[in-house]
């Protein structure tokens, strides 16, 4: 029993460490793949996908602007993190809003 408890605690700590090490780039890649997955399965429509990809491009633009001086300060990281949190919420909302691409229609656009 103690062995199972130790294993569970170890897995929990490893998971939280991984979450903390999640970089901005990795998070953007995960968000872009979630958008693409939603486009593939029809839970995100073409127009919703365009809007979400535009939001991702804006995050990348702001990140490049903040990195112009060579590094990201703690304030810059908080700004990017807040933008990514908001984008993640938008992705989830679009995936679960009930609007879907009709199965008979082909998937068009990116």
C-alpha cells in the first residue's frame, strides 16, 4: 500500500514539474494542434478556426515584440501567459459551443 502511495505521489510531482516547465512555444504548439484537431473533427468551423489562428498570430507578434530587447522579463512572461490563458479559453469555448461543420461538407481552408 505504501509503495502505491509513493508511486502516486511521484507521478503527481512529475506531472506538476512538467506543467511548470511548459514553455511559451510548447504551449502555442499545443494550442495550434488543438485548433487543427478541432478543424479535423468538425468541432471548430472554418470561421472559428480563422479567428483562433489570428489570435495565435497576435500572441506570436507580441512575444516577438517583447523579446526585441533580447530577453523576457517576469512582467513579459505574465503578459504572454495571460494571453495564452485567454486563447486557451477561446479554443475550448469554440470546441464545445455546439456549432459543427456539416459532415456532408468537405473541410476547406486551414
